[in-house]
């Protein structure tokens, strides 16, 4: 099974990347080959698998066999432990210049495995302006064996100077059937549940997998989709808003706790907590500073996770009203709100398409307000009131 079998429903992209990996291998053999580039930009809507495609390409570049999927190198890329793969994702809401500079320095080194040094930059659109400048310099004058893989929702979200130096790879939202097939083949999910999850996730593979395999995530989504039917009064709207925010916070807190403790533990070990003798006082001072640093980063990440969880909630809600609108205007699209068709039909029957459009607008406005740091409860309350209105 090739590393590209993870890239679902993107045949053209896979063909292009395989061709480039072949050209890269030819370059390593000292042949002249066209088709390999030092900077790539993977774009596509959330869930289209930008970083999955980028990682498959990284595996293909680093594998002696073009991305066989089963050699030690391929396994290391999959596990994120390959010494020549630098995986970068923002700890907080953005990449700072300090983080980017140290990355650029590391990327300038030679690959330890003798093939390529690959830097995979997730959410490159989150680079601050200064960070983008540091990145630009590295891409302008690349080390001979370094390959930059940037991922972003769309090319427009990067500064032109970076964008123009990258080769663009555009992914599309994979069809539900293709996503369901992967869940069944790879994760052993029952075909019916796989298709329902794929539709619910609207082509977002990671989300579909979670809905199909994590009962808690499926339960949370059910709760969100039950909200529209309950929005019958101002009081109900405010209660629903509070419940939505609380549930998103609980979800974020669970993942935060999972990530935080091992990091603190690793740091304590690194500074030899509990050891005695010379140098301990110095180590303790150093460890206090590092611990403060870590806590600041964890706090920033917690904020991002909370925002991401709430954003997923809003997207689920938006998909419910999108289904309502599809029924109202007679669009023959597949419904995302599996398990809630009855509520979708009921609302479609007793409201006008104009009202549905207004409600979807209220959800999108709420997302925008969260993006600019409006207090979550305030923004969600306002949205819930707009959803409850006529
Ligand atoms: Zn391999």
C-alpha cells in the first residue's frame, strides 16, 4: 500500500506528487530531471486533506522506494518521528518570528539520511508578518536538499511574495462515498455508519473518522443538531447558547489535558527533577524559566483548541440549516444531518428560505466575531437569538 492511499479522492494531485517524487529521486541519482521544486503550497478547504497530502509527499521524498508505505522511513514519517522531517504547527493562534527563525536555521542543515530535509508547515496562513518574512528568506535561498511544504486553506491567505515562489497544489473536498470507503477499508467501520459519518463531516476525513469511531464525538454532534428544534423562546435560546459553549469548552479541556501533562512531565525529566548534587540550583533556575515558557505556550494552545471546538460546533449547526435550505429550494444534494432529517424537514416546512439564509448568515457572523476575539458566550448568545427569531 503506497503512502498516497491516504490521500482520498484526489487522483490528479496524487499523480502530480508521484511524478515529482520520481523527479526528486532522479535528482538524488545525479540525473537532470524536471518536475521537482523546493517550495510547495498545498491548499484546499478544511478537511480536504492538505496536510495528509503534504505528509504523503514527504514520505515519498524520504522513502528509498518512492513512498512504499511499509519501510522504516515511511513508518517514521507516519509517526512524525523521521529525523529529516520537521513538522511545524502553531502552538497558539499564530507562528511567531522566534519560532520561525529557529525553524529556518534547522532547515538549513543537511539531511541526516542523505535524501531530503523536508519542512512541513501546517496552517502557514497563521504566520505573523515578521514570521512570514523569515520564511520568505528561507524559500528564496533554499538549501540544496531542503524542501518546504506549506499548507493553507487558500493561496490568498499567504503574502504574495511567498505564494509566488511556491508550486501550488490544490485539493478538493473528497466525495462522501470515497471518504466512507476509506473508513470501512482502513478503520473497519461498518459501511452504513461510515457513509453517515462521511456525509455528516461533509468530506472532512479526520472529522468523519472521529464521528465514526468516537461515540462521545458523535453524541456531541447529536446534541448540537438538536439545538435548532429547541430554539422556541428567548430563554431557550440563551440556555442553548450556554450549553453549546460549555460543551465546546469541555471538549477542548479534555484534549488540552491529554497534551499538557506529558509535556510537563518530559520537561521535568529533562531538568532532572529530584536529582541532587552540584548544579542542581542552576538546573532548578533553568527549569523554572522553561516551565514558564511551556505554560505560556500551553495556555495559548488551549485558547486555540477551545476556539476550534466551538468552530466545529458552529459548522455542524450551519450544515443543519444548509440542509433545511436545500429542501426548501429543492436542491438535490445529499443531506449532512443524518439522524436529524425529521427536524430538518419540519423546519423546512414551517419557515421561508429567506429566514434560513438569514440564520446561516447569523452563524457565519458568529464565526467572524469569534475570529476577532469577541467573548464566546456573548457571540453565541447573539447567534442563538437570531436563530430563534423569525
Ligand atoms: Zn517506504
